[in-house]
C-alpha cells in the first residue's frame, strides 16, 4: 500500500498554501529536505523575487529529489491554486512568480531550477544584458574568472555598471542593468556579440563562440546568443538540480579571482553571506538610469 502524503496548510500573505511531505529528501546526500528548501526560499525571497516579478517562468522539477528524474515545465498545471498568476504567451500559459505564496507553492512542487526571460510580461524590451560564460566543466571554472575580469576591465573603460553571479553549475553570468523600455534585443545583440568576438580574438586559446560542444575542446563558450527574445537565464538565488545543491549566487566583483569556486555557494552558505555581507546585487535597480549605453550603441552601429 502506498504511503499517504503528509499534508499541511500554511498561511502566507493571506493565502493558503498546501505543503506536502515536508520531510521528503530533496538532496539526500546533503541532508536537505523539502522543508529546508522551503525555509531557504522564504528567507531569500526579498532578494530573489524582484528578479522574477512579472516574468514568464520556466522551471525544472525534481519530484523525487536529486539525483532523480526531472522535467521542464512551462505551462501552469490545471491543479494550480487560484492565487497563482499566469500569462498567456503564444500557446503557453506561463506561471508568473511575483510573490511569496507562488514561490513556496512552486518549491512544494519540487521546482528547483527557476529560469526567467530577459523581459517582463509588460514589455518586449530586455531589462538587462546578460553574458553567459560557460566553461567545459567545473574544473575549468578559472576560464570563466579570466573572461569575467577581461570584461570587467572593458566595462570600466566604458563607464558601465555591471554585476556578476555564478551559474550554480560551472560558469559565471555578467549582468548590465538597462533603462526600462529603451533597447531592443537586436540592439543589445550588437553589444553581446562585440564582447564575445573581442574575447575570442584576444585569447583564442581560451575562448570560443562555437555552439557545438564537440568542437569547443577545452575552451570556454561565450554564449552571446543566449541573450535573445524567448531565451531564459537561471534566476539569481535559484538552487540548481545538481548533487551539491549549489545556488546561482550573486557575488561581489572583488571576489572574482582565482580563489572563487561555484562550490563556495551551497544553500546554507548563501543565506549566511547575505546576513553578514548583504546582497551583491543591492544596487542593481539604482544603476539602470546611470548607464551610458546610448553612446556605446551609437558607436557600435557606426562601426558596422
């Protein structure tokens, strides 16, 4: 006989959220249960939700924990409670996670990887430029550090404010916040492609824009094509479905050096970091209107 689900109903922001099997191991090797994960989401939500607000959500669910079977989910299931906000885009009715009850409901569903697009449901314009630095494995993470430091030097020369986070797996992702509703994906692509080509020309032995993995060898892939309409990136502070329970963790630029490693950012360590050091993305929103991107874009267009 199958064991009956243990079920609790809790009130979060005046919404009734069902929690089932809170003692279920989600990362058995790390001793992380569903309850531990939900507590993490509650504590990190003030820093995580601003990046997910008003965006179509793509999730990877692990119903039986990690390692285990997983699947992508975009459409909101029929059994979702009434408080779950959705947004119809094409023929997909996406979940929009703008509040804590939705985030906790998703966590209870075993949603571990939370991926978001670069624009909100209210606008076709990207809110940020994101460059994905993807080394062939975690052992080559130093390549991502080297690429990030070169890019940081370029940004400083252009007076651009940027932010960096780990991917939660093996790479780094660099963000440039943009003024709202000003630049198209076609325009931002000019910049991401320029950076990618610059890196591969400067250090051709280290970096590549080759999309086929088998042709990259031991080089880092500078994924400028990922920043496009319909594409997604893992949300800041999302857990990842790897055995180490690592977080896509914002870091301070001063931490981007040869000592940096993705393994430094498991779930518990991230909460401790925020408490002691604050969030490295704290000034993210305030920097939007200070970016001199108009001048950079004009120069790129004239250079074509």
